[in-house]
């Protein structure tokens, strides 16, 4: 500014005129027709996004289970394509994109936008990286932080999870910079379900373990091509058993767990297997 | 948008099955567009006649040869004391094995039916299944009295997909492995075998099961030719060779149209006799205006349409579980089906009734079973929906 003030007035005027001229050259003529075109482009882009979302979700539910997740995974790419095409058309309408103009625009705006939209850009960058690293995809069931659910939408800035209690949670992509993402199925239809059982110390392990294997094998939800495992662990208060098995469809995770629990408990009752007796606390006891 | 959605919906239904061609669509391309399927009464008469047919000769030949070879190997070289014959879920395994038992007896190789008093799966609680099997095996003659070949006509009758139902077949497996003094001929539904192999390692007692051979077009013609049926007109699909009696046709074909028909039948039925019989009946059409006399066992004119497997439309995930359970066991009563699905009988009954109305499920007495005509399409559908089906077709 001091240097500019030192310039003679005729030179100052020339510099200012030059900048105005450059700005005028950068902007294309804004006509009514172009405004109408821009509105149309935006409207069509929104309509295309809406239609694509609906079409992909509908199509994924119509095809056999094997293809459901593959179709859902394509949704972010379609959305990115629509955004890119729309943005390119809009920019082409209102800006004269010569190499000099592009440099001028980006150079001027970068610093200002960088501070204002730091987190937004961070989320978008994380979203683009996640497309290639794939910590999660549409259809996956993931834990991020305290949230667990199925990824139902993959936007530029965020993802949407549908939780088991039918809540929709929106999470920005930039969470992956700092938080672990626990993916239970990683693009597969099956995900391991762990069902916990607690029995008394007196219970005979060789009697219970084969029983739990049969409980898993006879469930209509079990994917028999995946392994079934029973893990037994002794605890001070009793015996902790974990039945690890896979349902045919990860969406049946909770109804599968209920089925295993219900049928196992029926067998425990049939065989007279007892549950742990927890000690009474309080009443002067140490 | 609505028509596009409808188009996509129809296209997707076709993708879901391997042979998803609808008879309605084929009929529309033909000149004789006023043809309809035989009335139910006539179809039932035809099906009854098919059930009374002797087994296809290739089935008996293959099982007989394999059984005698396995017996010889067991006696001379100490080979496995067991031969398992795998059938498709829509086959009547017990009928096939009992025919083989009878044939072996006629040839001087005595063979005892371990389940001789069982006409179908015993209607007992799964906790009593093991006891029921024990009672049946105790009635077997002693080793010193007879040549020790024992047959279990239908192993799928000996288990139910329930915890105690599996215990019964595990006990049976232990008994078979322990009893090396007898040779066991076992018939089993393929899907049941794969399921039991996965859950109980039943394949340990018989590492190389025998599958029924696929019937060729000529085999099917020879088998179905035993029926007294009239061939009036062969109705062809567009693109089929002209129907004419060609002198240079190889036996047993009398015309190109006949050959084309049986080739399509063998292909669409995957060479399975039960499926082929159903498609054969469904392919018979009569003019819509013709009404056979009540009680008559034949129509005036019969038109033989290309045999197509029907498509199972609008089946839900719950329907797939029910259909898979029926195919896994061959046939089930309502109470056993409810046990297998861990569901309420009333709910299963309503579901089964709806599938029965769609002709996907047949109810014969108290037993429910899948309509064999739908088997190829259902098999493909269940496989694509991640069900554990019985391996690939032979």
C-alpha cells in the first residue's frame, strides 16, 4: 500500500483501470438467457441427484442379495459426476476460462476460502480419499465413535448412518482423520455376530459347546459357508460363552442374535443348565 | 416413469432366475394365441400317470452298477461300507431307493429296508426322532441270518433342522461308522446331504456319494413315451427348425419338432425326471374354447408348447426361508416346518397357503413340498440370495 501511495497519480489510475479491465475480462457477459440457463442447470442437477438416489436405492432392493451392495456402492460416484458436470457448466457460463483468468481466480479466492471453509474442504477431501481407500462404503455397517449403523448415503461432505433404532446420523468424512472406523462387513453380505451366554460354573463345557454349535447350525439365518465358533471363558461369577456365527444377510444381525438366544435358552432349560448366581452385595458383606 | 419402472421390474425378474421365460410371453409370439393349459383335473390325471411310471432306466442302471461295484470293493478290498445316492430335493428318494432294493433282491443280492414301516417322515417330535430310528434299526435281521446289505431309503426323513433333530442323525452316523459288518445303501436329498456334511461331517462315512445321472432328450422320450398320450400338434417358438418328418433323422426322433421339444425339455429340467414330468404336463395346451367333458381323461386336441420353467414372482425373504426349508427336507408337515423355521404354526400355515395358491407349494395329505416345475428357477433364486444350496447340479 505504501508502495502504491508512492506512485504518481497517473500510474495509480492506470493500475486500477488494468485490474478492472482484467476482472471484466474474467467475467463473461451476464445476460438474462445465461441466468435462465444457470437456474435450469441447478434445477436439473437437483432433479438428477434426487432421481439417482431414488433409482439406485430402488434398484438395489430389487436385485438378488448378491448384487445389492455393488449397486449401492456406485451411488457416490454418480453424485460426484452430477456435481462435477453441473459445476463445469455453471463455471463455463459465467467465467471466461482462459489460463490467466483461472490463475487469477484461484489465486485470489484460495486464501479467503481456505480459512472460511477449512472444515468443509477437509471433509470433502476426506470423502474423495475415502472413495479410494474405502474405509466404508454404502451398505457397510460401521462403528465411528459411539455411533453404529448401516451407511445409507455417501455425500461429498458426509455420510449418513441408519442406526439399529432407526435413527439417521450424519457424520462428516473428516472424522476418519482422527477416529478409527470399525467396519463389520467391508462390502460383504455377511458380518460376524457374537452372541453372549452366561452360565453357572457347574455347567459342563463339553456338553454346552456342541449344543451351541447345533444352535447356530439349525438357525434359518445362518450362513453355513462361513465358520461357526464357540469360545468359552471362565469368569469369577460364572462361565462366559460366545457364539460367533454369520447370518446370510448382515441386515438380519439383530433378529439372528434373538433367534440364537431364544433357541439356546430353550435348550438350556431342557437340559436343566443353570445360570450364574451373583453374590448379594451390601448387608455388611465385604 | 411408471412404464420405465415396470419395464425394469420385469427385466429384473428375468435376471433373477436362470430360465425365467414366461409361458405367456412365448404364447403371444405364436399364431395359436388362444391356447390355454390343461384344466387342473386333467393335469392331476396326467401327474398320477407319471407317478406310476417305472423309474427311468438310466437311474436304475447307474445305481445298480455303482452299488454292486461298491459291494465288491467292500468285500474284497475293505473299501467304504456305504454308498450314498444323492437325489434332487424334488425327487421321491424313498421310491427310487425302494425300487433299487427290489431290483437287488430280484438279482439275488438280499437287501433290507431299514425303514420298511415308514411311508414318509415320521410325525414325531424331534426329541423322539432318535428313539424312532433306534426302534427301526433294532428290527433289522441279525448278521448271521442274511447278507448284510441294509438300505436307508431316505436319510432326510431321519433329521429335522432343529437341535434335537440333528442329534438324531449324529447318533445314526455313529451307528453306521461303528457297524462295519454291514453295507449301507443310503438315499439322500442332495441339499440335505450337503447340510448334514457341513453340520455333522456325515461325509466321513461316505466320501464319494453317487449322483443320479442327468437324463438325455432320448432318455426322456423313452421314459415319457410309456404314457398313453396323443400328440396332435407341436407348437414351435420362432426360430425353431421347420417341423417336418425328416428321413435322415437319427433314432428315436420321428420329427425335428419332436427332437427340438425334448431337447428343450431336457435342458430346462436339467435332466431331472421329476421336473421334466411337470414341464411335460404344463406344456400341453388346448384351445380355450374346448371344454373337455367332466370325468374325461383326455382332450380332443392337444397342442404341445415349448416346455418352459415358470417364474416365481413376488416372493419375499420369509417365503425364501420357507421354500428353502421345504427343499432342504424334501417335504414337511406343518408342525415340522414351523419347528424348522422356529416360527408359529399359524404364521407358517398362512404363508404356506399363500404359496400354495401361487402353485409354488403343493400340499399332499399333511405334507407340503415344492412344486417340481419351479425347482430350477427357485434353485437359482435361492443361490443368488446367499442360501446354502446343495452344490452345483451334476
